[in-house]
C-alpha cells in the first residue's frame, strides 16, 4: 500500500480547565521536514513530538500545530514568574540607563513574555502524557488520509501503465512495415543519387541503417519498466518507494525519447508522443508518493 505525502488530521481532548488541540498536515518534499507551531506552554514537548512523528512518517513537509485553550468558565490559577519579572525589571533599567529615550515595557508586553505566566491547572507530566496520546491518535488519522490518497495514486498509475502497454501493442505490428517502407524509399533515393553504385552495396548500407532505426529493443525495455512500476506499486509494504518510482519514470521517458528519435513514420511518432504525455502525468503524481 503506497502512501501520499499529502495528508491532514486534527484531534482535540478536554483536560481539567483547558482543551488540548493537535493538528497535522503535510505536502510533498524530498526528505522529511517537520515544522512546529506550538505555544510556549507546550514548547517542552517539541522533541518527543518530533520523535513520534519521524517514527511513523519518512518523507514530506509536515506541519504540527499544538495549543492549549482555556475552557469556558474555568477558574485557572495563574501566577507571575517573580524571578523572571525581577530580571526583566533589571534589564529594562540597564537599557534605559544607556538609552534614556527608550520606551518602557508595557504591562501587555510583560504578560506576553515567554514563561512569565505560570498555570497550575495541568502539571507538565500529565500534559506530556495526554499530548503524546492525542498525537498518536492524530497520527493514526493522518496516516490513514495519506493511504487513502495513495490508493488513488496507485489506481492512476495502473491506468497509465495499461495505456502505455496498449501503445506498445499498437507500435509492434506497425514497426516492421514502417522500417520496410523506409528502406525502400531510402534505396530509391540512393539509386538516384549514385547511379553507378552496385545493388549489393545499396542493400548493405540500407540494412545497416535499418538496424539503427529498429526500436524493438526499446519497446521491450518499455514493457519491462512498466512491469516493474506495477510490481512496486502492487507490493509496496513500506513507505519510501517514491524515489524508486521516480527513477523508473526517468527510464520510461528515456525509452520513449529514443522511440521518437528513431521514428520513421508519423504513426510511430504519434505513439511516442502519447507515451511521453502519459509518463509525464505519472511523474507529476509520483512526486506526491512517500
């Protein structure tokens, strides 16, 4: 089961006097990149949350938001950090001694200062336990959304590989006729250009060139790469297959380019261009696979 790197989940839990909210969302990225939007009262949980997330997610730009909100009608016992307040007062005096025109700290500035207000509503041990439990539940939902999106991506990839196989099937019977027709046209032009050239030499030269424009090998490699794409998607039992699929898209595109460059008929050229379009559609979606 493949996973998309796009996902979203949110969970809330009621605690004594406060509500705890956790939100996770992600978009595609080359590696795992975790960002936090956390209030100061939960800042001490950033490291355990990072370890928890990285244990479940391997790729993607993940944003984690966590916050506490006071419950309506709750009577929280708030207190000022006396030591921090005294230190701020001391530092303000030192600054204004050097810069007399500096504006003094406002009460609102002091109250918003990180760590200034203590809250005895929930102790840190309880807060950490509740937050990590809630984060685990949010991660379950988060992974589930990424897997549902991954199922959609898998269905799209199977559809595109089937279409490319159909194009290969169209090209295979056309190819011998196209090469033979090109060989005849080339021989006629050579005879016109070099009237004295013997027939055997013309056949040799045309045969060498026909071998160069034969794309049977490219078609066989296309089928092999398509089978590998289907195998990887079907048997994906862990995250991190996006890079493997991206490599396979490069190989498919290489063979389609060679098919186009060696084409000796409009029909083969059109088939190659259709293949390139389908491969590009797959490549764009694979950027979202973990």
